[in-house]
């Protein structure tokens, strides 16, 4: 993966492996926001790394969340000249962020449950679209029994959880709900 110009959020970055990963990412041109519960070590690492890689490229924040209770996937861009980047930021990042938050929220894995919010845009709902006779809608049905969900176990981020919530609805019933 090309790391130059990528934004990275790294936990436990004040010392040890985390510090090493932070410096390795910076050496490849990434910009890194790292957090840790060790305030003094974090500030010291930040000062050293900023001196070497630039103050705009590395930031430390002290964090001691314990568990993650709320995840807000808010990032979004609008630039149709870079469609792949738009998809990566507006869609793929939300999926990955949700999966990561889910891993920390799940009660069966030591979490406390939680809330995941994915912010989306209504950019398609504008006067020009209406003038062209186009209406946009987003449907969010529950799980619908289609070929899409009849997948192999290694295709799912969390197979047991996926299988446990699977409801056998027909595609038509899901659409009409």
C-alpha cells in the first residue's frame, strides 16, 4: 500500500511497537494522529517526531476511553473528478470504521454495546435533479434473503454475528417494508 499522504489514526503510539509504527508510517510520508494513555511519553514522542517529520505530520492526543460507546463515521468528500477516492472516503471508510467500532462495542467481546452513526449526504436531492425528473431514495431494509447474503464464512467480517441476525425474508417482502 502506498502510504505517502495517507492519514493514519494509531492507538498506543507513545512507545514500544506503537512508537515504532508511528515513525515507520511517518518515514513513508503518512500523516499520523496517535493516542495513548501515557501523557508524558506521548508528548515526548510527539515533540521528537514533529522535529524530525514536521509539526503538520504528527499529532499526539491523550486518550483513555475504556470502551467505545459511540462511533460517528462523518468523513465525506465531493469531487467527481476522483471517483475512486470519493468511494473510498464516502463508503469504504464508513464500512471499515463500523467494523472496527463493532469489534470494540460487542458485549460478547467485553464491550458495553453502543451506537454507530454513518453520516450520509442528500446531495442528490437538489433542484436540478427535480427539473430532470429524477428522484433519489435510499432504502435500508433489514436483511433480505438474496444471493448477496448466501456467502461463504470467510467472506464475512464476523460470521457468527452475521448468521445470528439473518432473517429469512423474501426480496419482495423486504422491499415493501
